[in-house]
């Protein structure tokens, strides 16, 4: 018996572990340096909805900010989100004077200067400019919440309240500061609605307000708010009870400044910062108001129309961006990661996952930008009552569905990266997942949104204009087979919805969510049909489904999808639509 110990001697010139790390470095280097140029979906949809002339005029702005977001903001956000750089509460200065402040890492402020400098709030100074504002937000949000994207959504809500319902003196006093793109001189906003006893049941709120006198818009708020994100905001919209009337009818909407005219902090205290799963570089807190000064700006109806709905479309765009970033990471990783002697992108199961992720991202963006178009029409006075009813249903369904789909896309990306996908220091995927979970519960959980849709359907029959909107999109489609299939699906869902509405509430609840999933997916398919139709009529853009739309990546996707290479972009959209029709059929079985 030979007891001699032999040692393995590698024969390759580059050790395997070195080669493996080199491949990972190549993957990291393949990340797009510009989120806008890497996203042909965004480019094509904006060209359709903005019109060629305005698209050409705004593309340089989007190009510049897309580059800033990918190349400069991303590393700052990564640094700000390191565990030892989290914000911390600083209630008093060294002399014991009350600050009620939060300390942030310098990288947080550096990112804020670049984000606000991209003018995502400034462009809202032009009425009917939602498509551009939300596109800038989409580019920023590919870095996750980033510590500033939730405040952007809240600030947009205050801008719209000032533009549409607030008294002129308040508009003149504050609007310019909110639109200011200079991070060091502007104002940013927050929304404090939630209370501990009610959560999403805002009608249970008990924070109360008393007027300074009978003729004044100045009120004083007292009570506790449970979930106050962007707690250092210069201005906050706060709901408070104005009298003895119960429910949301008794609530008013108040604009509460952080500082009083004399420079002192308003009469509130920060109880503690929330230890959140996600959005950790953005400070959320619990607040106690004790006769805090506020300006009455409207009713709870105004809060719903201009604040909550604004947050819900921003939330949907943020989820869409989370999904897009996850797709980018997974697609490029699959091109560079070797397993069993070949890049994992060559395996059909991985190809199928990537195709599904690509489809979901395209669908979310198409549906969200369509809603942004309707928002512009409403703001410019071009919308019909049917358009307004469509928006009321669409904004809630879209907020719900984008959160679900983005979660699935991010989880799939983590799966494609394997064990590496679960490591916080390896990629931004774990942070995107954590941020997205917060997004799922911000401004309405899934059940809250679906319950609102069901109430609106039963009370106002808003499903009828929503279905009519989908029919119009399919009827205008330039693809006969898909047009007929889409219209048939509309009628099937309409019939099933009628049957569900005839059920008792408990039984209906069993069927309502999956039915709304199918309806929203059908809406997304119709939106993709509209984009595809416009492209076949007006453009000759080409797109390879098997090639990531990035100038930094020229590798193709071989295997099962190879036959789809170099097809007209509209035809690629048809492929996506077919996948979504298959999804609808799967969901009915």
C-alpha cells in the first residue's frame, strides 16, 4: 500500500479562483454608465407619449441625468446605506437647545445635491409635465429609495397642493423653494397621515387642530403621528381633526413648517427613529405635536386627490425602477458567470427567467407612463370624466401590481446570482428587495388598495370606463390576431367581474384579487400594444430581445431565443404581449 501523500497541482496558467474573480470584475465593469441610454423601453415610450418634438427637446436632460444617476449617485447611495452610516437622532445641541434633527452621512447630502440638481421637482413648475418628472424619478430610483426618492414623492404632493388648492399667500411663500433644484437652499416635503391606532384607517385619526381665531388660516395641531418619513422635511402635509365629525370627513389638511418665523423649531418632538427593514438611509420617525403651528390648506378629499394619488404613482414608478435595475444586474451577471463550462445565460431555464423579467419590466413601465399621460391630460383640462374615472381605478391597481411584479423580478434576479445575490456587499439587490418591501406597504397595503378599488367599483362603477379604456387601446392595435385576443380577454374578465360583484362580500373577496391581477395584466398588455402599434407606423427602431439594450454590452442571448434577434421593436413587444396572454391563461387554470 502506497502511503505517500500527493498534492494537486493546477495546470492552468491563471488559477481558477483568479479567473473567477476576473469574471466578476468584468461583470461589474459591464454595468451601464447611463440608465437612460441603457433603457430603450423608456426611450420609445417617451417618444410616443411626449411626441417627437418634445422628446427631442427633453432627451438631453434625461441623458445627462441618466449618466449622473448611474455613474455618480449610485456609489454615493451605496456608501450612505452602509450600516455604520445610517442616520441617527440628534434632539439637542451642545448647549441643550432643542434641534429635533437627524444627522446624515456626508454621502447622503452629496447624493441629494445631484438628485435635486437633476430637476425632478423643478420640472413640476410647468403644468402637465408629469411624464418628464416621473421619468427623471424613474432614473433616480434605479438606485433604490436612495434616501431622497421618498422625499421627492412627498415634495411633489405638496407642490400640487400649493398649485391647485392652497391659498395664494402660501403658494407665493413656499412654491418657489420647493421647485428650487439647489439642494442647499430648497425646501423638501413630507406627509404625516398615519397614527398608531389606525394605520391605513385614516378615518380613525385623533390628532386634532384648533384655530388661532375664527378668521385665520393658522391652526395649532396636537397629538401623535406614528409613521413620519423624511422627518427632517422643511414642510409637511399633516391630517388633523377639525371638529367633532367622525371619519375622514372630519379631517383637514394642514401645511406644517419645520421652523417658525423666528427661526425656532416648531412645536413638535421626535420620539424615536424607526428601525426599518428598507429605505434605511431615509429617516422615518414618530412625532408628538404640541400646539404645532400649521396652515389649513384643504380637506381630506384634497389629501386623497393631490397627495395620496401622487405618492401612489411615484411608488409605482419606484417599484418599476427597482425591477429594471434588478434586471440589469441579472442580465449582465448571466453573461459573465460561468457554470459547467459556459456562461449561465446559455441555459434555457435562465433564458426563460430573463425573458419573464424583461417582459414584466416593460409592462410596468408601459402601464405607469400611460397613467402619467392621463395625469397630464387631467392637469391641462383635456381629460373627460371617463378619463378621470379610469385614473381613479388605474392608479390604485398599478400601485399594487407594480409592487408585486417588482418584488418577483428582484427575487428572480437574486436567484440568478445564487448565493452571491443574498450578500449585501456583492450587489445592490438585497437593498432593492428591502426597499421594495417598504414600497409595497407605503401609501396603502395590497389589501387596502384592492378594497378601495372594490368599493369604487360597487359605488361608482369605475370598472366600466377602465374596461372601455383597455378596449380602445386594443381596437387601435395594428395586429389583428392580438387585437381579437385582447378584446376577447376584456369581455371574459368583464363577465367574471360581474359575477364576482353579484356575490356576497366574503365570497367575492376570494376571487377579487386574482381577477384584479388578470385585469391589470391585461391593461399592461393593451399599453404595450399601443406602443407597438405606434412603432410599426412611425419608427424603424430595432431591438434584439436577446441583447441587453446597453452600449456597454454586445453579447447576444443564444439558445431558445436566438431566432428573435434583430427584429423590429414592435415585433419584440408582440412577443412580450404573447407572454402576457399566456400569463392570463395560466392564471385562469
